[in-house]
C-alpha cells in the first residue's frame, strides 16, 4: 500500500489510448467496484488553425460510474489535472483522481491515479 498524506493509492496506471477512444476503467474495491469512463472532447477550430485554449477537465457523476472528459488536451507537453473528487465509496471514503495526459494526433497517454480518503479534495 502507498499512502500520500491521508490518501491511500488504490489504482495507478499508464494507459495508451489509440484513436482517442472512450475508455472504461473498473477498479475492484470491496463489493463496490469503482467505474470510470475516460473520453476526449473536440478542440475548437477557427479557420486553418486551432484556437489556443487551456485544457479543460469535465467531471460528471453518473448513477454507476464517473465520466471524465478531457477537452483541449492536444497541447505539446500535456498537463496534469486534479486532484478532484469523483464520489464516495460504499464505506464512506472520498474517491479522488489525479491524471496526467498528453496526446498527439490520435494517440493519448493517460496516467490515471485513484485515491481513497482525502479530506480536502476539490469538488
């Protein structure tokens, strides 16, 4: 087990996503698995060049999973988002995520880390 401050790292993985496809991650946790859907939103375009826009992370809580949409993450050096809260486990622990993403053309590298127990995560 790895702990950082009051958080226990439950899952940490590097995922290579071809075609920027919607990607489902299921993390076993007691009798209540944590399900996350990673998706990519389109960058805005204007004329022959892409608008320069800051990367945005949109987090949505669904009935049985969280959906994280990464918009404008096609910047040369990528970036880090989080920590942000995606819900609460059945045993009342906060579930928080930090991710690092970079994508070039149609392939993305996402490092996803899911943690339990952080008390002061951003909602």
